[in-house]
């Protein structure tokens, strides 16, 4: 492999590692939210600084695959979760 290719790969890996670290460094809570909408269900896990922040993010993420279009996404987001489980990592 060329030296420039190795350097490029190293830089890309460092950027990815930095992104992951910056995304999770302040995360002190991890929550899993399960949603049901229009006969479909999905669960998602998210991390956040607070349980409320992690729950909100997981709620939105869980609605993504089971809602199509803006109207359904909003309707799913307004529904109460089937289950919420939070823990400190």
C-alpha cells in the first residue's frame, strides 16, 4: 500500500473515533424506548446527558422506521411509548 493511502486511512479513522467520542463523552444515561404505531413496533436505544434527553432521542429514533411521511412521524412522536428502560452506563 502507498504511504499516502495509509495516511488517508489513518486520518479517516481518527475523525470517526473523534466523532464517536464527542457523541458519547457526556452521555451519562442510556435509554431504550419501544413504540407501536399503525400495527408496527420498533425499539431504539439512545444515550444522553439526562434520562429525558436520552428518552426523547430514542423515542424519535424508534418512530423512524415505523412511520412514513411527516404526518405519521409527528403522530408517532406524540404517542406514549410502550416501554422505557433507562440505565446509567
